[in-house]
């Protein structure tokens, strides 16, 4: 291991240069690795990658608890990240941090926020990041627990809200799952709002204790303030690290997102670090047809060119190298400072996200935007499959209609039939996904085929609106035959 790390650590050259000498990294033509990543790569190479977490092993993991407090013998033949002890990260000293070479570090604000329990970032690892402060352990289990059950041993970094509001069981769970949990205080212009309202309140909030010299940006929705948190965290990693930022409330994991074969191949290319991966919603939904996305763009960027046929890219999932993600985050913050959409009654960050893509600003900043269609790539965003933009004739269950769910094992698949590593917006399908998620990640007792995945609704009957007789049902939209007409098709969702 030491030899492997020695050959990888810049700026040390090969002092021998003997072609007959065995070279551990002979097959690796990617960018230089830091010691911690080199060691991780060596350990991973001891076992074939396809055996690290097979489908059968993962399904066994869904029937067991997965955490640092579980006996190791109980976790064998599973994918649980804790079946081997996590290494101590002893390299994040002040001197080590200076070697991370973060772009424009001298211009960035000093941060006072720190993770709880003395946890430290591993500068050589990949990281999953998000904002999520929830009152129950179950809400964290969907996101954090599902990720650890894939075998992911990198950093999970989350902003978890005020420390005084962090419940004891939640705190125990996050520590048990080795989550770098950042508490933070905030002050908002409106009191007593729910957590979801805090994300999008136009009045906005300020971060009371995140920065050493205070928050100078002024009130803004936490959906925008979270990009400042991302910027703080990205500065803790080396240029070889990748980061995936996500909405945490409606996301779960089925595979290690950084083990995606296409991504692993691409990371060997010398120019991989400029790629920015964004993820599209369903093809029926475009920035012109969706009233929400159309309103965010026209309401805040009225004079900017926009293609109404362009797909909607969801701001709740973005991935790239450390430098690509820093460039992206800096662009999001610069755009929010420039346009101040939240002061125009537009609190969403998704308007900025799509504006930067459609306007070509990312390319101007040296990035290459890789836009993944729904069902292709690391993140599968499934929410719009059940929305008002979908024609009524195409609505139906995820397995029998959309063909993207295994009807026995329960997992979501990409369009090519492979398991989707990350599933986003599952809550739009809560009636179908809720029971499976609860048994797999909350109760830890899922067994394929033991019971039906969900209670299927009765089959829809095609009525003729011209001869329809009023039926005694009620819905959120109509309580008569009018609800069956094409113009009211969205009553189904």
C-alpha cells in the first residue's frame, strides 16, 4: 500500500524509471492521486469490482440493519459500508489543507461552521452533500441509510439545522452512520414556518453562525443559502474528488453513485474535471410547457434567450469534480446576487439552474455540461412521470406502465434495465414506493416476493364523456364526469 501511494502522490517523480520494475499503477492513466485515494483504490483493487456489491448482496442488505454499532460478522455477505472499520482520517491538518489548491481560495470567506463529534472530511474521497433537518430518524434513513447500504464509504455531508433542535435519536443515528453533520442557526423574516417553507420563502433567512464575520448577503431562501454550504464543503476536498449535491427529502440510493461504469471510465480521461452532470425530468415536461419552470425563467430573466422546447433540468441533483462543482456553485451564487429573483417573488433555485444552462454561462466558465435524459445516468428523476404534464393515457404504475421498476425486488431501473444508482422525487410515488422504502431502510426487513410491493388501485375504465353518468366519487378537482374529460386529465395525479 505504501509503495502504491508513493507512486501516486504528486509531486514525487519515479526515481528509478526501470521499465522492468513492477508498477502498481501501470494500468492507471488518470490524474495524480492523493495518498488517501490511492490507498482506497489499492484496497478496492484487491477484489473484483463487480463482486464488491452484487444485486444479491444488496438485497440481503435490505433485510439487515447497517451501521457502525452492528457486529461485523452479521454484516458479511452484505453491501453495508460498515462491514469493515472506517479508517481514521489523520491527514486533514492545517499544512495538508493548504495543499488542496482550492481555486480562488484567497477570495473566499472564512467559515466558522464545523461538523459535530470531531468528524473530519477525507480530502481524497468522493462526497454526497445536502441540506436536511428533519424531526424523525426515518426521514434520514431514506437518504443516509440507503446510501450506506450500497457500500458507499466516502463522506456524507449534511447541514442539519440548529443543534438545540437536533433530537437525541436523530443525533445518535447520524453519528452511527458517520455523517459529517453541520449544525447552523438562522434567522428568518417570517416565524413559525415549516422546513419546506424555509427552503422557498421569498422573505428569506440569514445564516447567523456560518461565517466568521457574519452573513453579508442578506435574507434569501435556504434553497439558495445551501449553495454557500456546498462551497464550504467542497473546499475540504482535493481536485481528484467528485461531489454529488442532492435534495435529501425525496432521494434514496440503490447503488454507489460514484461506481457508475460510464463515470468511472470518463474519470480516466485527462479532461474529465470540466464535466458538469445535470439531470433531466420527464420528456413531457419542458421549460415552455411547465408553468412553474416557465414562470421562474420569464419572471426573473425576461430578456434572456430561452428555448421553450428545452428539457427541465432539476436543480435537486448535480454532480462533478471538485473544481467543476465549485465553478457551478460560484455561478449559482453570482446569478442569485445579480438577479435577486427571490425579491421578485421567485424563491426557487431551479430558475437559476436552468438559466445558467440555457444561457451558455457554464461553457463560458470552462465547463462541459453533460445533460442526462431521464432514466440515463446516475440520477433517475421520476416525479414528473406522475404529473399534470403527462397525457392521461400514459399514466400508470411504475412497473406495469412505465417499465422502470422490478415488480418483485422493488428497485427502480434505468431505461436500459440496469438498476438506477440514485432515485429522486420518489415522494410523488409515495403510494407505490412508501411500503418498500419503509421495509428496506427503516424496518430493515425487506425480502423480495414476500408480499406485494403496494396496494394497486382499481383499473381505470374508459368512459365516454358524452354519455357519462355522474358517479359518486370525489377528487381534488371534480366530483362529476367532467373530471374524466381531457382538459381535466390532471385529476389522476
